[in-house]
C-alpha cells in the first residue's frame, strides 16, 4: 500500500498541476521577470521546475521591452497540461504564439482614448492662446 501524499513522499508534487507564470526578480524600482514552470499551488519553499524565458518590462534606449521565450519547451509543458497565467498569456499573444489576449485590446483602447483626450486638450489650449492674444 503506497503512502499518502501528505507523508512527504513527493508523489503528490510529481503529479500536481503545473503553471507557467512570471517570477519577479530584480531590485526595488527595477523589476525583471522570469517565465517559469512551477507547481500551481506554489509555496515559497518550492523551487521552480524549469525556466522558459524572461521579460524585462522597463523600456530600453530604443523604447523596447525585451522578451526571450523558449517556445519548444512552452509547447512541451502545454502538452503536459500546464496552465498559463493571464500576464504570460498576454506576452505569448503579443509574441504570436497565442491569440491576442482581450486585456491587450482593452489596454490599447484605453491608451488611444487617453492620447485623443490629451490631443484635444492641447488643441483647446492652443486655440484659447490664439484667441486671447
């Protein structure tokens, strides 16, 4: 008779659900993320199973956010039944690996609306400056 998973045999973790998620690294005001496979109910003491890529959210001098992905290993883990968190799904959607995530469309829409409002305020301010002078 096998031991129950709670006895610490490790059998539970071998069959437990896996998740592809972002693991935050870096300093206080300089975040950096590793895209990694972990256990779905990850405890802080649980190690990462495998690192699949990295994501640097701070734009560089060319205004680019750098992403590195190992797509073959991502396909492998998805085939094994690993779940993907929403932030990773957004990154994979922008990379063309998944369909574009709906949150990405909403963020783009909000950014366009904010830009239109900013341009309207600038136009109104320049119009007021011309009429007052």
